[in-house]
């Protein structure tokens, strides 16, 4: 039986992971559930899965979790160990009882716990792009030293992982990642200036959290995936291409030296890559719909417009510059995205804020997670100053039609 620590249990990946676990109780046992502030959902998960440990982000959330468990009627003798904060996250991810860590906390909040799990040789299902975007060199060096296995859960990287099993890495000429194109795939660039947050959060294919949904609308998410793919599979940026595929059925393609292309296609359901990560190297029946080949279908592929979506270009640029640039890229994007959602910046300003932050924050060569987190903090401060300066320089509030 595989014992699992789930970082980010109340998010979309976390709840999908628990659905996979729920269907195979003879194969999986939940050791620890780690969440942030969504204590009501976490309490329900504790009642159902009976972990040994439950972790939240703060002492205040810890008190709320205890109150929720009391209201749920769970006897205190059946409560897990309750804990809060960064150190508790790390301890849950590195506990000797844990065989598999699902890293699904959005942002850098899960970075330290994931890194420490890797450093201790745990198998990690990686659903958090920021781990490798912000700290790829440090994390991959730890994986080489410990022998830890990183199994990607993002549908595109999971698809690439499957395709790469068809041949030796030395036989591969390039990796192709697909993108849906988001809600503005067909929107003229001149109309993007007046985009409202609710429009940007209306993804045509996937239902995800706000940050990743907005990043999909700007194609920043795909830029992060390019960086992550380079670290995971040992590609250079020139060997990773992005194509727009509105149907979101083909998730990744690998081209071999002889021109043959292997593609991975499946339904748009994250439970498939999650189960793949949990059962790898074996395959089992997954609780997802299969493609219906009795129906006519058309798959489209288009090149991305880098003028319309400059954040994808900036992601390639940041990885090529190396060092702390990708960490700054991620931090600036998070600040700019939040500013847009709060009405403090326009949609097109997201890329402008990120680009200016990259220009202002000096490059470093972080050698530890502590140094990575310091770059992250510095980059966020710089991006926030840019947001505030732009906001102060406007004549009146930002208006969107």
C-alpha cells in the first residue's frame, strides 16, 4: 500500500487526487493532508480519509479547523495530529511514513516542502510549476543527489513523460507542448486592453484556480511549462515548442530524429495524469471518459502569436538568461496577475509589469532554497512598486468597458 502526503489537498488537483484515492482504498493510504485556509473542505477530507496529520497555513486556520472537526462530530480520539505553518508542511512531506508526495500547492508556498521531500529521496508527483520555474537548478541537483523521482502531473508534462517512453532521450529532436489558447485565442489584440477579470477567468476547456486560469489566458502558464519541461527532461529552450490546440485533447508530442512523432491524447480530466503518477510505471483503468472514435472530430494546431501574448516570449527569454531570472518572472507575474484581478492594472499591463521587473531585479545564481526565496521576495517587492507607480500615475480609476 502506497502512503501519500498531499500538499494542497483542498485545491483542484488535491480534490482530484483524493477522488483517485477514494476509488482504490486497498492501494493508497493518506498520511498527511496539507492545506492553506480552506478549513471546511479540509475538515471534510479529514473525516473521510482519516490522515495521521493535517496541516494548515496559520494558527488562526488551525483553530478554525479544530472547530470544524468538533462541528463534524469527529471524536477527538480520532483526530489527526493538527499543525500549522511552513515547518509543519516540511515535516509532513518528509515524514518516514510517506512514500509519495503530491506537490499541488499553487505558488512558492509549497517550494520548501517539495524540495525537502526531493532531498530525502521521496517520489514526488509534481503539479506545482513554481517548484522548477523558481528553483529548477537547486531542485534538480537535489534529485540527482538523492535519486528522487519527479513524475509530472500537469497534463502536458505528463503527456511528454508518456511519449518519451517510446524511445531513448538521445533519439529525440524536440518536444511540442499544446495550449488551448485560452479565452482570447481569437480576440484581436486591440480589444485586449479592455478585458475584464471575469472574461479572463472564463477558460474554454479547464476549470482551475484563478491564478492558473489567468496565466492560461495570457499564455504565461505555457511559458512556465516550457521552463519546467527543460528542467524535467533535459531540453534546451530551442528544443521545446508550443502550439495552440483549442480542443485540448492532444497534450504533448515528441518528435524523434527520424521525423516520427509520438503524441499523447486523452480526455480533459486531470484524474488521468494524477493516476498515472500514482501508479507509474504501471497503468490501471482510470475513472475518466475515453475518447469516442465513433464520432467525427477535428484537431487544430496553430502557432502562438508572441506579439499578442508576449509573456510566452518572456518565459523563453528568462530561461535562456538563467540564474534567478525565472524566479523573478514567476514572482512578477503573480503580483501583476493579482493587480489585474483587483482592478489595479489592465490585462495588457500584466506583461509590461513582468518585463519591467525582469529589467530591474539583478540576476543571481541561487544555490539554496533560502536564496531562491529571497529572490522571490525581492522580485515581488519590485513588481509591487511598479504596480503602485503605474496606478498612481493614472488619471482616475482604471475603467474597463
